[in-house]
C-alpha cells in the first residue's frame, strides 16, 4: 500500500508555475538559523550603510519613516522548500539607497549574531528587496529575524539575512557565511544556483 496519494504526489495535477525547479511547497513556515536567536530590541536598534566615504545610520523610527510597503512574495529555501504568497511589510532598499552615494557594486549584509551574506547591489534595487519588519500581518517574530530582516525573495532565502543590522559596500564580490561554506555567490532559485 502506498503512503503517497495521487493528490499529494502531484500526479494528475499541474505543477504550480511559481514553483522553481527542485522545490516543494510547504504550508507552514520553517525556522532555519545557524545559531541562537539574538535578543534585539527596537529601542537601541540601528541600521547602517558603510560606503567608501563613510557611515549612514538610521534608528528604528528613522528607518520606518523612509516609508514601508506591503508586498506579497514567494520565498524559496535552498533546502528545497517554497512558501507561496507571503504577505510582508518593509522599507524598500530603494528608499535607503536614495540617501547613499556609492560606486561599489556589491554588498556584504551583516546581522546581529555574526551572520553575513553577500548580494549584488543590482539585486537589492528596483523593487527587489526590503528591510522587513512585519510578516503575515504581525511584527516579525524573533526566530524569523525580528525585529527586522532583509527580504530578497528573488534569491534563495539564505540571502534574506535575519536580525539585519547593516550593509557594507564592496567593490568586489566577497563570500558571506554560507557562501564561504559552498553556497552559491548569487543564488537564483530559477537556475538552481544552490552550491558551487
Ligand atoms: N542572521 C541569519 N539570517 C539567516 C539565517 C541565519 O542562520 N542567520 N539563515 C538563512 C537561511 S539558510 C534561511 S533558509 C532563512 C530562514 O528564515 P526563516 O527561519 O525565517 O524561515 O534565513 C536566512 N537568514
Ligand atoms: Mo536556507
């Protein structure tokens, strides 16, 4: 006797076109953290961008005053789960970079707890990334990166750094935490840029 029914295995059903290759849909929202959940309060929270000329810093209220957007996006984890139609709220990186002058093309994203990940600036601008403070209509839970995380839904979810605290501009692309451990420098789920 089979434990997989036709409906669940997908046989006889169209594959959702929003599902990238090698991915499987989940209904719940898994927690994936490389370390413990840091205790980050919005009172002393700040977000900063370091460029070749200096540091720009926002408090929690200052960052949100740049303007939040509501977006519905799909997220794709390199461990093969995809969650569709997630509702998020956050400050678009476009609003942050309106205040930043830089000629650097790459970004190292830094989080409380020491996590880092590298992203090309082009993948953060043009309505593609947010500093998210809410998900599914609620303040972001600490285990999901609260009070704020990076959200870059077009790339595998390890690029969406939880407990984000700042960006450092780089002239050359350098590997972050998972990238040093074999994950792809770019991480496009549609071309399965999982590992190198
Ligand atoms: N700071 C930090 N951000 C992180 C991680 C982490 O370990 N630390 N894990 C990454 C990975 S591999 C994934 S899949 C997602 C998981 O986010 P979630 O726990 O909210 O599902 O966060 C990413 N961002
Ligand atoms: Mo992941």
